[in-house]
C-alpha cells in the first residue's frame, strides 16, 4: 500500500515509509553510507530515489515467490465417499402414541427416496428421549438396555445392507425391511441332511438318498442329536466319529463312504454359506485314506460254465430265478440287478437291449445273445416287466425299493448256497456276473474303453476296478528265485 501511495504522492509515501521502518528511517535521515549496515544508502542518493529503489528491490524478490506459491496447487483433502443411497436412523415415532403415553422406537430405512420403518419392540416416554440427538436421556429408565437394543438392531441392518451390496443384489427399502424382520431359522446339520434326503427322493435318486439316510442315522447314534451348527464339526469331532465307527467293526470302505457322504453335506452347507470356509475340517482330515482295495469279485470261464449248467430242477423258486438272472446279466453286458428289475418290453428293439442305466444315466445298447433270449422267453408274461420282480402292486418308488431289497437278498442268498455247492472260491452274488463279464472280455483282448462303454461306467478308471488281476508268468518265474 505504501508503494502505491508513494507513486501517487511521493512526499506522503516518504513519510509513511520513514514512519514504518525505524532503522532504515534513521539511515535515510542521517544519509548514512555504511556498506556493512543493511539499509544504508550512498550519499549522493536522495531519499525519494532510495525509497523507490528499495520497494522495487523488495517486489523483485517477492514476485517470484508469489508466482511459485500460485503454481503450487495443493489439493484440499478429499473426504471418502460413502454410499448414501441407504439411510438407517433410530427415532422416537411421535406420530403414534401408545395407551401408556409412550412412543415406539422405530428404525427408519431410506432407500432411493422411499421410507420404511422397523419397530425396535420397545417404547419410551417423550420426556426421556432426546429428539435432537435421537437417543435416550440420562434419566431414561432402562437406558442401557435400550441402547444395547439400538446398537444390535443397527448392526443387523447395516450388515444386511453390506451383504446385499457385496453380492451386487438389488434391493428396496421394503425388501430390506422384510429381510430384517423375517425370522431367521438356523439351519442345523440335521435339518440340512433331512432336506437334502427329501430332494434326492424327489429326484428319484433313491440309492444316494439311502446312503445319506444311513449316514444320518449313524450320526444320530454317535452324537445323540444333530441339532448343531456345522462349525461344531471340527477335526477332533471327525476323529472321534471315525474311532466310533471302527469300534463298531465297520469295514474300511464302509467308513470311507460314511465320511465322503458327510463331506458332501458339509460342502452343500458351504455353498449355502451356512458355515465359514475357514471352519472346513476336511482340508486336514483326509478322507481318501479311508479306502481299501476290494477283493476281486470275478471268476474264470470254467466257473461260469458250472454256474450256467447248474441243475435247478426240484430246487426252490429263488434258486432258479438266481441262476437265470446271473445268466442274463453275464450275456447282456453285466447289467446289474436294479436295471434288470426295471427293464420292460419297450427296452427290446430289433433284437437289442436298449436301456438307461439308473446309476449313471447312460444309455446302453447291446445285442441280445441267444442265451439271454432263452431267459426272456422263459419269463414271458402279460406284465410290462421282463422279470417277475415288480408287479402291479408295486407303484410308488418306496414300494419298489422295498421289493428290490427283498428280492435281491433272497437271490444272493441262493447264489451263495449254489457257489458253496459248486466249490466257487468267492461268495457268489449277482455282481459276480458283472465283474466276470468285464474280466473275461479283458482276457480275450478287448480294450478297456470298449468294456467301460458296455458297462455304462462314467470312466475307464471305474472299469479298472472290475478287471481281475492277470497271471504274469515272468513274476511267477521270478518268485522261484526267492530261496
């Protein structure tokens, strides 16, 4: 301002400068010329010239600093942005007055301009509520309890919003309130297993449903109940269950089936977010080790001939049926008992057997050998089924399951008696026909891929289990050198 005054009125500017600058003013008045003293001036310089000269020097040094500050763009702190589309606030609902003069406490949920209210389940007299801060006053009765309820409900609503937004799910104020007030039914191990068993039965996956039901009953006997969360099933719990099964004398493969089925239901719980992934116990508890290679259930051609030629005259009915079912299975690609029970006349097409395997849902298409046709001719009747296992009485799936279990038990009992009578080295069952079919073809040079296709297996790896171990002359010769 002084330099502006000086330029307009030199004398007034000089007086202001001399008044504001004490040391320099004295030097100017005395016309001191001292190079060691800041502000000294040469003797031949007038005061007006020196004042102007000093101000210009001052502006000369100040101007670059001023421009540098201008160029330095310091951005103001940016506040983090929050999703303000959803607002959750507690308030004392004055629009509604209860009979005792109190107002209910409500949570107001705002979303996209829409409002919905959720009751907290408690009410407060207006004199105990701070309407400015929306919280109970110090003298409010049950103040601590009310504050806990507010904090708990606020956390539930906020967590629900975060969950919906994290999953990128659309919601409104109405749907959010509905989810908040909907009673949460905790899914336990037992309830999920029952639900899954029903789903399997509805999908006609009876075998899998039965396996799941067996595990359910086993767990009930072991633990006493299954009214517990999945997080209770930890490694120690699994080890105790394994030991319990072993103490009951169950075979290794049976124990493995129990644990694989339990693991499956646990995986379903993970998919439904009923348990946290960090609680998953099967990462450390190995299920694959619970497996023992089963004894081969196949016999050579000589044994097959003896069974097929077994005389069934004057024998009980199930002896004859057992031999016929064994024979039919052996000559039709090792068809298993359940599929034999379900095949009908519609499955015979142009001298071929065409059916969908119940276990793998694969379509099997095989030529009917002469021996198989002889068996079918023997059981020709007015029934739609090819074999006398089901009748018109067996209509529901449950009735058919019960009938299957009853008949296969009697058939296998008869085959075991026949096997002992013929001196067969293994227990004879209908599945021996299936295994023997695969093994005989393999020994005849048929590839595993073709055998797998005829059996309806999901992979050749499964077929390999069916195939018998072959004699190796080189190993036999090497064993002679052990002594």
